[in-house]
């Protein structure tokens, strides 16, 4: 993996850059690919002050196995992500 691709992944996760089409969306969870086997997942934490605040994480999938970096904001969104 090159420095450029690592930078692209990190910036996609941190800034929520939408590089490709969405593959999954519900009111509590969105999943979007940022490369062939890397996805950004975004869940939402509701606060009285700021409303729905996005919470980003990353999923790396290779050879039928996945690594999830930073789980979604609550149990319901985590269950939806792992299904």
C-alpha cells in the first residue's frame, strides 16, 4: 500500500469524502466504498445541541474477512453493520 492510498483512506474517513456510490443506507447507518475493499461507515449520534452528529469508521475487507476500525455510535447501528 502506498503513502498516497493511505492518505486517501485517512482523508476519506476523517472528512467523510464521498468518492463512490453508497452501498447501504438507513436512517441510522450509511456505508460507502472508498476503494476496492475499503469502506467508510457513518452512523449518527443525536444531541440536543447539534442534532444528528455523524460518526465515521472504516471497514477493510479481504479474502472474506473484515476488520472494522471504530464501531458505529450505538448497538443498533453496530448490529446493522455486522449483518
